[in-house]
């Protein structure tokens, strides 16, 4: 699974944890009077909002150079860019501050947070198990725009970013410059831009019109890569380690920050040194 709708699995896990935290606290507050219950539920929602805001803010600060280059990507929360370890204490601290004069509301708040953290942790473990069981880099033979056959097995031994795209797909088009820049910044990583279902002349005309250059631009007219990866939409980006094992996946448009975070975190890659 690469995502839920337009959101990454990580973003969906955070949203689910927030919902569970609120429901648990709301349930434990059910025996209180209506006005205090509403006040406590409102305080918890405020705390969760503060936590999400701080988590996003901390993530943006960490990758500020990438976000500042495209400011609109700061609000693209579908990329799953949250620093949970910054957001969690902020949310908990806010909640405890709001109920400091009402000790009876403190325990439901703490139980709600504990339930949310448990759900989030279980989602991370489940995602890790799913990725370990995911199919490896598929053994497919595709072709270049000039008709040369290329076996994906030839890329084993190097970290691989496999991007499934089409020229008619707006988010695919928007993320192309991000992938091109990453290809230059991370020369040890192979970036496979695998077009889905379009003719060679269409792909070549699109790339030339956009002034893009990719070392590994491949054609997949039958969309075999999508089938092998179990992808449900475009764009889909899959990250494989040197052994061809899937380590991360993303459905939807990639931001530069999210791509760099995955390359340096999950694939342990460092950018090439800048020449003066």
C-alpha cells in the first residue's frame, strides 16, 4: 500500500491516531456534565491541532531550504512530512495546561493521548512489516525511448527510485523538476522514470518541451510496473535499497523535502558535494 487517497500512509496514520485519541478521551468523559464534556473535548481538539501544527513546523524547519524554494509545498501535508516527536510533547503540554484547573479531565486526556500514540506506533510497525513482505524490484524488461531493451535487474546493487508517471497526469508533471534535481544531487542513486502506457514519441516530445533530462527514462506501454508494484494511481514513487528491497513508497506528488528526507533517511544517501 502506497497511500490512502491522495495521502501517504504516514499522513493517514497520524490522522487515525488523532481521531482515536479524541474518541477515547470523549468516551472517558461521557459521565461528566454536558458543558464540561464539550469543554474538555474542545481542549483536546485544540491540543491535537497544536501538536500537528508544531509537528509540521518542525519538519518544515528541518528541510527549510527545500520548502523555501517552493513555498506552496509547505501546506502540502499529503506528503506526510510531520515530526511526531516534536508535535507529541507540544500537544500533551497544551492539553495539560488547558485542564490544569480541572483535575478530573486530566486522566481522560492522558488516556486519549496514550491510545493515539499506540495506534500510531502500531501503524508504523504494520507499515514496516508490509514493506518487508512487499515484492522486490520487479524483474521486468522495458525499453528506452529509442527502443533499446532494458532489464530492471541490471539496476540491482544500487539504490533505486522508481517513479511511475504519465504526461497527462498534472502532479506527475509538477514533480518532474524535483526528481531531475535529485538525480543530479544524488549520483549514487538510480532514478528510473517509467512512463505508463504512452508512445515513445509522446514521452520524448513531453520531456523535450519541459527541458528535462533523465538518465533512465523508460517506457512501459502495458503498465506492467504498476501491476507488479500494486500501484493504484499516478504518480507513484517506490524506493528500493541496494538489495532491491522496497523501503518506502509514496502515492501522489512528491515534494523536494519529502524526497530528500527519504533518500537520506531510508536509503542512507548523502548529496554530492557542491563544486565552487
